[in-house]
C-alpha cells in the first residue's frame, strides 16, 4: 500500500500541470499560515495565548473562543492578522443561501446565466460588512479582556491613542480576512481542491503538533506515573480507523433514484430518451448542523450562570446552568436533538423537491412507478427525510464522541477532538474532494490514482 501511494505521488510530479498546481497550492497555504501567525501591532498577543491555553487545559471544549480558534488555526489566540479567519465569508455565504430560499429574486438569479457571479459578489460585499462589525467587536474585546475572560489579569492593548488602535485593528482584521478569501479563490482556480475548505483544513491540521504532544503525555506523563498502557494505544488506533472509515462511508453514501427520460422533439431535432439517476446524499447537510448546535448551546449556560450569580434569589438558574454545562448528560442530549433538528432545517433550505419535480416534468423525465408532478415531489420529500435521519443520527454520534472520550476514558481533549466533531468531518471531506481532483488529472494523463483503478474506495 505504501509503495502504491509513493508511486502515485511520483506520478503527480510527472504531470507538469499537476505539479505546478500542487506547488502553487502548497505555497498559498503557507501564506495562509503566515497570516495566522503575524501579530497585530499594539497588542500583547503572547499574554492572551498563554491565558487561553491554560483555560482550555483546565476547562476544555466549552468555550466559544475555543471553537472559533479552531477555524482560525490559532490566529485568534495569537491576536494575529487572520484572527477573524475565513468565517465571515462562510457566514455571508450561508446568509445569502438562506435568503435565496425565501427571496424569490435571489432564487431566480441563481438559476440565470451569470447570476451565480452576482451572488458571489453580494457575498463578498456582505463579508466586508461582517468583518467591519466583528472586527470592531473583537477590538473592543481585546481592549477589555475581562468582559470575555473574567479571570484574565492585565491589559492586551499597549497602544495609544485608543481610537487609532480601534480603527487600525478593524481595518487590518478586515484586510486579513479578505486576503484569506482571495487566496482561497486563487487555490480553487489555479490549484487543487476547494480553496476556502483547504484554508479551514490547514488551520485544523496546524493543531497536530499540540495533539502529538498530548498523545505523548498520555503514555509518558511528566509526573512519571499514571500513564496509559499499550492496550489503550491499540484501542485508540482501532477507534480512529473505525471513525475515519465511518465518516468516509457516510460522506460518500447516496441514494440513487432512477430517472427515465422519454423521447421528445426540440425544434427539428428528436432527443432520444434514456435512463439516468438522481443522487441523494445521506449527509447532505455536511458539518453545518454541528456548528449551529454548538454555537447556540454556548450561550444558555453562560446566561443562566451569570443571572444566578448576579441575582442571589434566582439561585436555581445557576443550578440549571450547571446542569446543562458542557459535557453533562443534559447538554449531550440537547446537542444531539439540535443537530438532528438543524440537519432537517439545512436540508430543507438546499433541497427543493417541488422545483426538482417541476424540472423533471418539464424535460420529460419521471421516476418509474411514480406519477409526475405532486406525487414525485412527495416521493422525493419522503425519501430525503428517511436518509436525512440516518445522516443526522450519525452527525450527533460523531459530535458527542470527543466528549465521551474525554469524560469516560480521560483522553486529553486536544486529542479527543480529532476523533470526532467538526475537525474529522471537515478534514476527511476536504481530503476526499482533493483526492478526486488529483485522480481526474492522473486519469486524463493515463496514470493510476491513489487507490485501485483510480477510484476513491467507497464511492457509490
């Protein structure tokens, strides 16, 4: 297997166009890492880095800052140029997509020629607005770190006057995000893979050194006692292989709906009929339900704890906040329920069975055994609901697994986070997409891909 991978990598370097694309992609990803490291002027980023790492060590996984830091590749905790990351662009794209489901003009524009380019342009304009707003909020947060981290001591801003610091920080954070967006678009156009997804993935993979250190301390603790045994190592390796295999299987899985096209006349031409299929993905929602659920569940605990501490007569609110705190059974149940809910919500926004049924009827297509029109729409809705449930349950299990490993098996959270959650889903999905593009280039030049017959195993 190793010789197969090495020979395939050698084949990649033999194709001049593919070689240049790979070098171009790696070079731009290196620039992305520089954006996540270069500190902003006027801030003491080292003090915040040390504090956040200590906070995550003592109380890991329950901080919105920790989840945001995951998508910025550690730039947030370093007070770096790319502290906003590429999330404002992701948020703008999601907002435009959700508006497209309720605003008819946007939905019509998306189907018109050149309409997609206008929507992308609107997303960029909205990204700038979000960057300005989030950048100003982040500048104020760094200016008053105690408002976010109550136990933080000292100051982060070491620049005067304060308004010049605010303006400079907002502009530089906006420029950093737009630079990351531009680099991602260049990777998509001239490199290999989806650029925006690769920018997020390289930020996640940047945590591998800290994860490797956590694994080392699991078996060789600094105190010299209480380390894990070889059986724990074997169990973790088997679990990681099983999780990755399951993620690949569910990511690739789809339900193929057969579609029959009747013979029809277009002008003076007669278009022959044929048989095709409509792929319905099991995990059509991707990683978005986990992100939505975790982001929303960050606030109830903080709100209840704050109200309970401020108003002593409402102490039951503090108790309730403790009950639903991160890692507790009530929290895990709420997270699973919200992931299932957001899975159906997200699928409802991106899958329009009525439009699909109308398009099939318009072009002379039909599903065998199902009447065209409303019956086809009902059949697609019923089928998508069933397979979405399977994907939603899988997402809930993947999201809960790191917490279970941390609580039950005492696995360090920075290690357990790579066994599930957004990290494994984004990484595996992006790598699969990149492998497909590499294989397409190799097959065009009559080379074998990474796996047998140039096909990604598990493809349906």
